């Protein structure tokens, strides 16, 4: 008996600050809606009223890395319970700008929080919930920093130096290596139209 193919419904976008992932959200939504899908677009940290308040603290207040991790998961629990799970249960596609891979990259990879602690929180907060597909927008560190220099007023993460971003990139690429079925690595150090085409090719074949 042939197993029934289950289409992905939970899509996450990941990458260093300055990788350009957020640029493609509107296009992804348009593609999915053209397929007749209901789409819920959200972000982390944030996605809920409480999450957005915690986002302000997380992006602008200095704190211990483990405190930061706990707040990330507090916001994530609220996000899952009030936005992500209800949307998935009614058959909608959820598109999230960052999810737990970002915690492994930033708080573990860059700031040194033990991955085992994040794993425990992940199991508690998420249960079996994982993204169906993750688009990782990858650029060299120098490109990321160059883009950030000409962008908006930076938050505390965006003000970090090259070593910090090198650790983030390495952690993301390791996550992709460890989860090859879920991850799609997109070379975001190309002209925008070529990156857009790569995204469209992936999303259109879901």
C-alpha cells in the first residue's frame, strides 16, 4: 500500500541578520495563495501581543544568555498555542520568519548556551511540532555585515562583530547538515532575481 503524501504546512525562514530572508516573505505568501492555500504569516520572537512585548526586551535589553533563551521559549510557547497550532489544525500554511533553529544558532552557537538545555526546552515547549521545511538564506559574514551597515538602526544582535556572525553561520550550516530533509540552503549572495527564482522553485513544488 502506497503511503499518503502529506504536504508541508509549516514553513520557516532562517538566516543571519542581513541575509535577506524577510525580503521574500510577500512573494512566498503570494505563491501559496495562488495555490488556494490559507496562509498565516508570523515571526519570532513575536507573533502574539505578548511575544511582541518580549521581542522588545530580547532585541534591546542586555541579559544573561540563558535568560534570553528562556524568554525566547516563553514567547514561543505562546506563539505555538495561540497562532501556529490553531492555524495548522484548520489546514492553513504557517510561514514563520525564524523559529527554534534561530535559538540554536544565536543563543547556543553564538552565545554558548548548551544545546542540551535548548533541546530540553524544545521538547517541553514544542512536543512533536517541527517545521515541515526550512529555507536557510546563507551569505558570507562580510556580506551580512555590509548589508546591516546600510540598514535600519541596529538591534543588540546586529551590533555584534564578525566573530559573532561567524559562529551563527556555522551553527546554521550545522543544523542544515544534521537535518538535510527539512532544510533547503539558498545562496542569498546572488542578484535578487536569482534568489527569488530559487525560492519560487522550492515553494511551487511543495
